[in-house]
């Protein structure tokens, strides 16, 4: 069984390793080649994609990304629905949620678009969230980022990636509406300050193009100006601290009025929010609350106070119970939700998880198998099913489920680590080391990746096909090792 396809595109991750690794490993990367040259004056799409991927990697290293399959599935579903109406097939997009309570969203080079958890929780309906995301998609399709980065005349992609990473990780709270200053982070010997901002013209253009994308995707175009106005009102309650969204996307009364006027000329779209949006928002609220007890109390109170609480309230309360170690209370809530609407994937996975957490493992696995039959290769279901199998010591089956999934869907670093753990627990040590090699590559550490390949090659039960595959991968990585590494010159 081949698992090479799991890492389709992972060969491109070699370029990611050229970005700044963790400080502890920086010295080992001093000899890595610099992508780009002093002659670079334009940020090509290929280079832009590498920069965006590098910054996302840095954010993962800082534990700033919400690593939750359900949340990731939702934000990418909305994002790709919008991107499909952007009328620019040359761009690819990757959407992710940042674990940050600040109300903000941003676009990176290469179509990487981040939305802070704080912004999602501040939205009142799906069209508002989609409006913000459409605005960011427009920044990408209109090449605003490339124009701005090219304007800095930075020759080094590493410097650009570090600067952009700093903008996301350390935005100054004292910045005004036109200028954001940040200190470049990630590389021990690399420090710079750079002013990166969108011009007013860029913002108006992103509004104009974004609202067309929003409407074409079937959303209520008023979602965009509604959220802008919410942010405008919110700024008055922040005392001396302006919401981050207004720092990075200054919104004037004229701009709000013009956006609302554009929305009025477009088809009304669907003003209602999908159940997926409601569940994702409340799920994120549970995940980001400081304590599980706070989450339980919040949703118990909400359920008592509301005359007709929606299903999202029961769903969130059940998640809070699971998080708080009271899965037995979650089981009946999720059973009723699943029975009422079997088309909602989130109910199935949460119900099965609640059963396993409530010490009903057999029933939980059965529930997962029923969900897998209804939604084959759905990423959240498959990941949670594998976790359930591992919780019941069925490591070989977990490995098989993940292998089938990742042969068709590119995994995240945390998901690569999950399959490595499953393979290792199942006694498939050579494969476990190989997966960990890819995990370290995705996190920018080629030295540790090579070490894992060496461990894989030293396994006594290694088959000939495996050896050939691992040696080929090792040969791919050698050019990127430091010059003084003992395996750098081997061929």
C-alpha cells in the first residue's frame, strides 16, 4: 500500500524549510539557500505561495492556529465557496482560524487567509463573516499584497516572510489607522521594522470586488457593510484601544455608506445563517473559553434564559460537558440532535466522541462507523474516528483509516503526527519514522526530518520497497542540509 500520495505537494515543503526555523535550530540553517535575489522587484505567485506557507508555518510553531478539524472544515467550506466566484482561477486559497480574541482578519501572499477566532465570535450572522472573507479574497485576487511587498523592494523572501510573520504575531497596539509597525521575528539574526498597509484605494477596491464575490456566492451583500458598522460602533466602547480590524482595515463613514449603497444594488441573497455556521461559531466559543466550567455555566445559563434555544446551544453545551469531563450528560443531548437532523455531520462525530468519553467505547465505534458510511472520507469524521480507534487500542485500523484519508486529502502537521502515532503504536516503526520526517519538514526542520529517515532505514524489518522510497526521500533532502552535516555530501 502506497502512502507516498499522502504528501502530494510535500516536496514543495522543501521550500518551506527555507523559512526561519525555531530559534533553537537556527544555526543549523544558516547555510540554506536564499530564494530570490537582489534583482527581484515583483512577487511572483510561486514566490508568494512560498512566503504565505512559511508564515503559516511560523504561526503554527507559535501555537497560534486553531488545530480543530471541524473548525478548519467550516472556514474552508465558506472560503472556497467565495473563492469559486472570484473569477480568477490562477489563485489558490487556504483558509485558517487564528486562536486570537482580537477582532481581525488578514490575507497573506499566496492566498493564505486567516480569520481570528475573536472576529468569528463577533459576527452575528454568516453573511457578515463571509463579507470579511470576501474582502480578503479580493485583496489576493487584486494583487494588493504583491504590489505592496514589491514596493518595499525587499530582495530576500526570508526577510519578507519574517516581516509578514511579525505583522501577524506582534502588531503594535499603538499603531494608527494607516501604519502598522512590527518587529520581524523568527530568525535570530534577522530583525527589521517595516510599514505594511493597504492604501485607501486598495481598501475601496477590495470592498467593491469583495461585495460582488459575496453576492455571487449567494450571501446577503449587506453582510459586509453590517459588519463594518458593527466595528465602527465597537470602537467607541474600546476606550483608548481601537479594534485590530479597524487598524488593519480603516473604515470611514464614507466607506461604510458607499459599501451599503453597492449592496443595495445587488440581489438580496440569503439573509439566514446555515446551521454549519451556527455550530462552528459556538464550537469555537467552547474551544476558546478559558475553562471548561465557564463554558458549561455559560451555555446552561443561555439555555435557561432563551425561550427557544437553537440546536447550536445544545450542541455547544454538550461539547462543554465533554470538555469538563461530564460526557454522560452530553450523550442524550447529541443523540437527540442527531436524530432530529442526520444530515448535520457535526452531530455524528460529537455523538460518537461523547459515547467513547462516557466509557461506552463499543457504542462509540459503531456510531463512528455509521457516520463513515454516510460521509465517507469526510475529514473531521475520519480524524475523530481514528482518534476513537486509538482510544480503544485499535491502532492498525486507525492507521488504515488515516492512510486512506491522506491518500486523498493533504494533511495538516498535527494530522501527520497523528498518523505517525497510530503507525508507531501499531508496531509499524519504519512508517512512523517516515511520517515524522514529513512532520518535521512541515515545521521547517530538515535536520530532524533526516534523522527520522535514518531511523526508518535502520529498522530491521524494513522491506525493499520501503528502503528504496526512504532513500529516495533522503536524497531529495540532502541538498538542504547544512554544509557541515555528515550526510550533506552523500549521494
